[in-house]
């Protein structure tokens, strides 16, 4: 199963078990949005940099 397919519970459990990082999960979702949004046009704007920065901050907080 790809990271972008995880439900909230599975994502939380995977993060807690350190199977992947918040940055990896966020990047998987960003990649999926890039792949599919041209077909469906779900986003007017998409702050990839902001999302990755928030994910990095989450990883840093979890590590502390």
C-alpha cells in the first residue's frame, strides 16, 4: 500500500512506529496531488512548501 492510500489511523500508527516520517507521508500526498489534480482540478492553490515545512516541524517535535 502506498503512503497516500493510508487512512488517518494507519498514518498515525505508522508515524508512531517510525515506519515513515511526516515528511515522507506529506511528500507522498503531494506527489499524488501532482499526479491527479490535472485530471480533476481539485485545488486552486496548493502550498507544497508550507506543507513540507509543517511536516518537518512535526518530525522535529516528535524527535525531541
